[in-house]
C-alpha cells in the first residue's frame, strides 16, 4: 500500500537515531528516500532542509551535510561507500574504523600492518602501555581513598572504557567530514550530545562546526557511556546524545520541519525474545529498547495531539477573534508549533543483536543492513509503520504495540 501522507509540504527533515553498527540500516533508508525509490516521497527524490542526528545518526547526518553541494544521491552513495569500504576495516589492521581494543597482541603482530605502516604497531603499543599504566595508578589511588567494603571498592574499578579506544572513529570523522562544508551548507544540521556534568542535552548546529571543534562534537555524540570515554570540550564532558535524546525529533521541529522522515533502529520490544536474555548486556539492551520505544511513541503521541488541536482551532477560527485564538494557543502550549506529518522507518525485528551487536561492524553485516533499510523503505506503508497525518491521525491499523502510548 502506498503512503497517504502528503509529502509536498516544506520544509522537510530527516531524523536519524543512535544504534552503533545498526546505523548502516539508516544508510539504506536514506538511499531509498534520496534516490526517489520510496512511496513515502511519492517516488520523488527527497531534498531535506533539515537533518538531525544522535550518536551514529549524528555521524551519518554530518557526513551527508558535509557533501550537500553534490546531489543528495551522490552524497548518500559516498556514505554507503564509507560504510562498506572504510568503516569495517582500518587499513591493514585487525580492527574496524570505529574502535579498537587496547593491548591486542594480534594487532601488534599483524604482518600486513607491519609492511604497510611499520611504525603504527609500535606507536600503538607505547600509547596502550601508557594508557594502562595511567589507568592502574588512578584506579589504585581511587580505591585507597574510597570508603566502604573492599568488595565494593574493587567493583568500582571496573572500567570498559580503559580497554576500548574510539581513536579510530576520531580519524574517520576527520577523514570523511569537512567542517567548512557543514558551516556553509544550506541544510540545517542538528547534532545531539549529552553534557555528562550537568545531565542536559546539548544541540550543536551548523555554525558550531568550527575547524577546531566539529570533529569533537560528532565524536561526543557517539561516545557510549561506560564503553567510550567522555569527550572534553571547553572544560565540559560530553557523551552519547542517545542517553537523553536517542531520536532527535524536537531539534528538527524547532528548526521548522513540516514533514519529518524519522529513522530509528529499535524493533518493537515484543520482537526481542525474552528467552534470549541470558546476560547482563542483553538485559541492558532490552532495557534501552523499552526506554527508547516509550520516548519515541510519546513524541509521536504529542505530535498527533498538536495536529488535532490545531485542526480544531482552524475549524473554529471563523467564529473566534484573533485574540481568543492567540490566548488559546498560548494556554495549550502550542503557540510556536505547527502541524506536521511524520513518516517512521525502523526494522520490525531485532537486527541489533543486543549491545554487542552495536559494536559489530563486519562488512557483510553492514551490507545486509543497508540492503534491509533500502527494502523496508521502498515498500514503506504508513498504516504498517504508524505514521502521523497532518490532521493528527495516527495510522496504527497494523501496529498494536503503539496502542500502549496513543
């Protein structure tokens, strides 16, 4: 079935969520939308006015906007090439271009790397040794200064971010994204990160993307707490934007979007079998999925309610004075809002395989996720996806999981 939502309203926005390696699915969705292969755009190439992103969605958003002077299809084709040919393998090393494990002996003994980049293994060994020594000394000092039982103090020393470094992601961002193009683009860019010190969300825009800070803003949005270290920016610590705003609808709405194409990477929670939860990581993954789904559906519900309220006001406008309408909009909290249409794209089953799946950047898996996102988008059905019309109707005929929220 085709899409009953009109897509000619402007401006339009693309909203990209976090999800680690499953961000490859977003590339497939973008490929279909920007290539004019989806009924969601009446098979016309989408030219977005706004792109907002969180975590890996922030990287995808910035990579697209960075090449926005080209055609949108050329930009997403380049992004697909980055995902398939650059992200899965960092030159001749044994790790991907997002992260690596410190102290990995197989990397130091990699003959291909020794022949192509003979100094890299020795540089990494020196840096990893220094990092581990610094961590050990800091941890020992913290343990002796802390109070409480020895068991509690020992548990407090567990720190995965000491074992994993996202330095490859930093190099990837500098290689793929041009800050000047971000600043000069006519597409409005919005990137969400979490201020680890204050617990508040921070939205970075085009003008923030200076040569000195753009790569750090994007890296901060992808820094999963507990796995990657916070990124220090002007004295403040920043981590993954998904901690507060995994699917950044609000920044796109505030930028003036009238039609939103929202891509998120979590399936319906009931599609994740409980009997597969055999570890703490799997349990945490389900916890995050429930949290993200609840927030997403609450945002959809609010958008639908605003649409219905504005439609009712339009019908009542001939019999009400402008002052009454203004006061009503203010009392309803919608004085600066407008009716919006929302298309939703996400995998209907679990493609993430839990938190460990977020870190699996295998090339074959990336290619399959891109293909999956493309196929889901070329067969997009608003009723099956629970999209929102400008009149406030939520098309949920085949989406019973939304009934909990709408």
